[in-house]
C-alpha cells in the first residue's frame, strides 16, 4: 500500500522533472556514497521530494512492514544535572518548576499503556546518576514489567529507557530488571559542533562510551541527532547517517532542533520552518534508505513544527511514534523547546488523534505489539 502523494503539485515543473531524473538512479541503489547521501539531502523540488518520500516509504514497507508501533512516553522528572545549551530543562534554567513523579505515578502511567493497547512505554527524564535515582528506575522497570503481563501482553510491556549517560553497571541493572531498549542521542557527530552546544565537561567521548556500554549490556541501542542546528551542514548530517550505519545502530530517534527560551542558544536562532521541516523529513527518508531495517521514530518535535508533522514523518519512512502520556499536571514543565505540542491534551485525546494520523499516512497501528527493531533481531542471530 502506498501513502497518498504529498508534495506533487498538479503540474510538474521542469525543475522537478530534472531533479527526479537526476535522483532516480541513486534511489535505485542498495549502497550509497557520501556524495549520494548529500545529493539526496539537498533535494529541493516538490518532484524530487516526492520521489525520495515514495522510495523511503516503499522500502519501509518491504523491510519493516506496514505497521507503526506506539511507545507511550512518561517524562518522569525534569531534574537534570547537565547543562546542554539547547535544552529547556537544563540545570541552569531557573525559570521552570522542577518535578519528579512518584514511583506509583510512573508505574500507573506506564500501565495505562498496556491497557490502551500500546505495546511499549518509554521512561524519559532529565539526567541523574545518583544511587536513589538508579534504584528508583530499577524498581519502576521491574514492577511495570511484572504488573503488565496479561493475555494480550504475555511478556509484559516493552520498556525503552531514555535516561542519558550512565555507568555500565547501571545499564546492566536496568536491563536485568526488564528494559530492553535504550535511546541515547549523539546529538551531532561533528565534534566541533558538539563542543559548541555543550559545556566543556560534557564530552562526545563519554557519550560514545555510553553507546558502547549499552550494546554490551544487551540493549537494542537507539541514537539520533538534532537536525538544523545552527552551523550544521548537509555534510555533517550525511556523516551522522554514516555514524548510525558504522555503529550498527538498531533504532533512530531524531528530530528538528527547535529553539528554547530556557536554553542558552537563543541568540543563534533556528532554521526557518519552511526549510527545517523538509530537511527533517529528508533525514528520515535517507536514513531509511541507508539503514533499511532499523526502527525510526517520528518524533514530537516534528509535530511542534507542523500539526501533521508526525504523519509526515511516517510517510517519509518512520515506523514508531511516541505519544506523550505524562500526567497533564506536570507536562508543561517538560518543555525541551518552545511550543511543544500536546502539553494540554488528554492522554485519551492523544490516543485517538494519533491513530487517525497513522491511518492517514497509509499505515496501521501495531496494537499490543512490542515492535522490536528487525535490525536488532538480525544482529542477535548473526545474520548481518
Ligand atoms: N537526559 C536524557 C538524554 O539526554 O538522553 C533524556 C532527556 S533529553 C531532554 C532528550 C532529548 O531531547 C535530547 O537527546 C535532545 O536531542 C532533545 N532536545 C533537547 N532540547 C531540544 C531542542 N531545543 N530541540 C530539539 N530537541 C531537543
């Protein structure tokens, strides 16, 4: 099945036709050079964009199927020991009210996912590494796991963690407690750019080590980047895709960089919406073409840019979406960037509006399924 055409005007311009002719042979390839990747990322006509979208959409169907999987995201705390300059919940932002959900709140919220038919949840938070936090997460994971087992979910909920850089031992404990996937974005692989958007003491080496540790702890490993960072080039983004490939990554979660009033990059601005949205969609599509069988999330930040951003992400090759199920009372305090969507919507509203979004992109929802990364399955069985 194919999603409806999205970007083709009724009459195809000469520029569109020329670009389609130029990229058609590239789209037919199984392997891509760095130049090919940059060429696809620089597509700039409606016809070129549609050809790229269609190729990525069809490859998604062939490699990972027609289903989109839900992971309900619980933002369990906005307390953070880090000071990432782009982020609205960074340690130095004094203008937000800090919160932490109780253990019962985390567990009950996650269990709502199981009842709603979402096969998985994500526990995300600002960064903490203290013993109390590590024990807290371990206990939440263990209890969510045991309490979510049912006829429809015989293995319990699938649990993804997105809790930042931790020690190997911590990753091992959380994995043993029952979490099987972990999302830790590299943010950018350009070292100079990484340095500019983080304080001196946060190093890219620590993050690379954390990605290695996650793999050795047995997790399905997810990473990703912010797209459209001030100073970022198409070559940087192409290098990011190569990085995902080289590291044999199982899951990708990436989205547009959006300015935050609470961040420390306000003077640098952000890419205009009419450039940022297509760039983010092209990154999803090209990542799909290069990595093929990984899970790719259509992230909330896409919806902050456009009301139909998530379904656009799905039609460009994403197969996972992460509805926000954080209790409404605290959701407004997890403002990573300005205009974060769904902050005042009910979890139930999100559930029904999301299904419509998935169907409108020509896909179906994988109710009550974990939807694990096929790439991880192949990596485990040694078939790649
Ligand atoms: N502390 C964990 C970590 O760093 O992985 C999880 C929470 S962190 C807030 C989750 C992600 O939010 C980051 O990886 C970053 O890419 C994204 N993020 C933060 N500020 C953002 C912004 N201004 N625009 C887009 N994404 C942003």
